C-alpha cells in the first residue's frame, strides 16, 4: 500500500520565551529545596506549583498561553527554563497534568529520567539510550493507559547539530491517508485488533490490544503507535491481525515519516518541549559521533488546570 506524498509542510511547535522568568523560577525552586524523589506525591506537586506561581507572577500567564498552544497544536516549546532544577520543571508541568514515575524509565522507574547515549544499553525499552535515529512514535504504547503528556527538557545539545527533534501530528497523518483512499486505511487502524508487544517497563500487566487510531466526538484523532511494538505483535501472534491490518500499519508508518508532515527542530539547553502524547508522535535524527546529548524526560497522567 503506497500512499501519495502530501505537499504541505508543517511548522515546529510554537515557542514561549521564559528567559525573563528564569532567575525567579530558579531561586524559588532553590528555596523549596526538594529532591526529585520527594516530588512524587500529587499534593507536593500542587504545593510546589502554587509556591512558584506566587514567587513568579508572570508564570500564571505563561501557563495560560502554553495551555492554549497545547490545545491548538498538540505541542508547545519553552525556551530559557532553568532545566537543571527538577523542582522548577515538575512545578511548571503540574499545571498540565500529574508528573509520575510510573512507566518512566527502565529497568528502574523515576520521576525525572535522563535520556542520554549509553552504548551499553540495548533492547526495545532502551531506544532512548541509543544514538540511532528514532522513528515517530508515542510513548508508553505497551501500557494499558499511556501517559497523556510527555516533556523533554534539554540539558546538553549535540554540538555537531545531530539529535534534532521531530514531531508529527496524528490529525495530519490521518487526513493525508483519508485523502488518498477515502478512509479505508484509517478505518482499519481504528479497529481494536493491534497487539502492542514489549517489555512493559516492569509493569505486571497483560499485553495491550488496542486501535492505532481513534477519533473523539469532536473529530480529533488520537494515536497509540510504535512501529517495532506493532511488528513484534504481528510476528508473535500472526492470527490477531490480517494482512490488511499489516498493510495499514505500513501505510501509516510511511505517511508518519513523510518530511512534508514532519516538524524538525533543535532543542538547545534551557528548552523544553511539552507534547500531547495522544495527539502527537515524536522522534529524533541520529546523534552524531560521540556527542553527549542529554535530555530530561518527564511523563504526565491526566490533565491539569492549563490543559
């Protein structure tokens, strides 16, 4: 199944400049003085958000703007954040959902997970630890409840220009597929017959069988997708999905990797991108040479006051 190439390009997530609030956020976070482990409880997270908002009045308007952009685009980028401070990041993100350690990292789960090259790390649960390019995907597809939001904060960039971030919206991919075949492919992808197989990050749960796409009552597309997890399901349980379903996944993968639908941008130190993990797929280009590109990954459940 070979879909045509769409012609319209896509822009990167809108950026909000937080340089003016950088010092205030950093100083307030230092006064709070909690470790990442102490930030796990939702009541603590809410208290931190309230304290940061009181210390930095401009933060409330920043959160409002970010929530609006996230609602429209499914992604928003902050520039000039004090990314060295876990307290500042968790406090800010609490406005959009509940930061959680559940399903964030392998083998050990943690609230703030470091994404950096580790040549000794192997296996499907350590894709983020490699240097190879990553295809567009959503996080946590093998979990029965994927995280609704995902944040990636840049501590160290790739000085050679590698490790570029990529995002593609489910709405754009589905619309392009529908234009090609009148909805035949998206209809197959909406069936609850796709097995997502992987080591579920230490979670003692049965494998997930779910649709790749679903559509809300408002007509918005939602996605659960990771190509290797779907391929593993096809290989180990060939009776679950038909050849037509396999072809639909291939067509979706081809369209999701089309440059015309993909936003590509560089995260630099102090940047954080916040993604709606149910609407937007993300990936990256290859990390060059021996570059030590380091990101902090935070996953969120639910919706906060700004989302």
